[in-house]
C-alpha cells in the first residue's frame, strides 16, 4: 500500500515539476515516471523496514 501511495505521489510531483519548468508532454511524462520510480524504491525500502520492525515485536 505504501508503494502505491508513494508512486502516485511521485507521478504528481514529477508532472508538476516538469510543468513548472515549461516542459512539453514528453518531458512531463518522463519526469512523472522518473519520480514515480524513485518514490516507489523509497516505498519498497520503507515497507521492508516496517515489516521487519513489526514482525520482530
């Protein structure tokens, strides 16, 4: 669930960033995908950390 939320957040932030920098549609798509991938990696790490913490208790 964390991964999905952060992925969607990354798409929104990436799209907004590219739009502010006056990018065309391809630029906006590339930023959106790049940010989504980066945020999803962070979400995967957070998920593993939370799983290990909660399963140890």
